């Protein structure tokens, strides 16, 4: 699974492609760096208030069984999400029912694909900090806490991504 986080004000529409500085989530092995602000960039920074509202967006297409584990892990966070938005990408299984039972808000996106589903989730979310998590991901209990801390500690941070621990499939599927 994959995880990404960004402040609402720095979504793709607001961030020029010239940004090149990188950032890494502290204490997260195999973290992936992502673009940030270039050296000397004078654009104003919003930063995050100490008590940011966090939205977790989980796109899902026919992932009800794995989604159940993902939402259970989100329910065990040391810093709970202020809202969880599950985007049902026109699933034919009980994805929406699993999400509703876990207390998540369900958004229907009929245009299939991870990009459409993610965009619909980001549009529906009302947090200051938007976190995206694949339905087949099980984040560690301090995932949200560490992401929030990283954004609060570094006002230059635009986006953050980390490693994905895949489960629920064979080693061949994980390799591909």
C-alpha cells in the first residue's frame, strides 16, 4: 500500500513544478522523498497550526476485505484522524458498507481509477492536512501522529510520502 500527505493549500493546482527541495518523514525506514520548495523560493508559507484538522482519504475499488483491516488500523492511531473519507470507486462488493460500519464518510466516484478517486476524496475532505492511504495498507499506530509532527516541524514541507508494506497477496504480486 502507499501513503501520501500534503497540506490543503499545497495541492497540485497551487504548487509550481519548479519546486525541488526534498523532505523525509523522520524515523521512517525506506521513506521516499518528494518535491518541496526550491532554495531561495520566496513564496509565502502557510505552515500548520499546532492542532491541524487531519483528513484521511482512502480510495477503494472492490477492496472491502482489505479496507476493513485498513480502517481498523486507522481506528487504533495514537493521534486519531478528524475524518476518514473512503472513496468508493464504483465497487461491486460491500466497500461502502464496510466504510460506513467503521464510521468513515463514503464518497462515490464513478470514474474508475486511482487518480479520479483520490481527487474526489481530496475535494470532499475538509482537513487542513490531507493524508491518502491505499485500502490495502495497514499503517502503524503512530502514522498520523508522525505525519502531523513532520509538517508542524518543517514549514517548508509541501508533501510527504513513505514506504508501503504490502500484505494480502503472494510475493510475486508484491514484486510486480
